[in-house]
């Protein structure tokens, strides 16, 4: 079922918890569809789609994380009628954080749990060598090393030409993101996930999330690279479920 920016593969009208899942740069909700069946049956799992892909392919993609967070918050506000959490991978992680920060600043209902995967507010090499400014062949090679993009897209010049503008726009959003220096620390439990062999986001960078939340922080370092969850979705979903249960008030 599609509802604006949301896709619900398994609507749960009487759910006790709602999880919003945000995709990576250059990606879409399509890659996260297999996740849904691994979560508890009484959770309403909502896959969130940023403009510029899928059903909104004709829309201009956002290049600023704060603007995208504001756009998405406006469109999921009607679904914040029960305990909920935000989980984002890579670009989705920083967008999830920005969404939670704007909810807190605006007095809206805040998430019960925040999950951030394979991204961090700590400075990294992307600030000195922005990936969205790379020549086409170098950008394509870098995307190939990270994984997550079908090899057929990268190998076919015509398909790569179609995908490249969206990849550049999303990477510009990621490369230029900085947490607002005046933002208050979030009062929310946070779980940080990452691959132990992720060259762009080594596990130590994830520790920087401690500086942005007052709630407890759990860190999960798993085998693999940037897309460490490939082949182990059940394990990742199990860890998310456990952390969410710990974050929710008794009886929720």
C-alpha cells in the first residue's frame, strides 16, 4: 500500500509501534522491502521514499538534509499517532537524525527510538574530497566499491547516465551535511550500526553520536562493509527489535 512518501507492505492498523525506514543515497525503498517480514507482526513498518526516485522520479531530489527532513516530517505527521522509531542507513541515518531534531525543536511528538546506520556526524574524508564532485568514472568506481548499487546499472553506460544525477544529488546532501552547532541534544535512545570493514565509516566514527543525544547509545559493529546487512537482515532486524523493546516504556 502506497500513501504519499510511505510504502506499507504489511499494514497493521492496530499496531503498537511504527517504524519508519529511510534509504541510502542513490537508493529507494525497494531495497528495504525484504526487511519488513523480519520485524514483529504487530509493528507497522513504513518504508520512506525521498523525492527523485520511484513514484516521485520526476521530482527534483533534495541536496540539503535539513530541507529533506522538513519535507518528510510534513508528510508523515499524520502517522505519528502512536509510539514510533526512525531507522536510516547512510544518507537515511543523517536524515533520520535531522527529522528527530526538528520534531523536538518544533514540539511535535518525538520518536521513542532512533537507529542510525553507517553514518556519523564526525568529520570524514568526504569533507576534503566531496564525492559528488568526482569525475563520472571515479564516482562510478567509488559507488561500485561501496556496493548497494546493481552491477548492471554501473556496467551499462546508458543506465549509469540515467542514475548518475540522482547519485550526485544524494551524495551532495551527505557530503555537505553538518549537524547544527546550536542544536539541543536529543533525549532519545539511539542505536548505531556499522560494518567493521566499512572504509568510509570505520566503527570508531560511530562513537560521535554520543555527542548528540542524552539517551543511551548502543553500538552494533557487524562483519562486512558499508552494506553489512546484506545476507544478515534477520540479525540486524533482531537487534533493532531488541533495542526498541528496551526503549519503549513497560507495557507499550
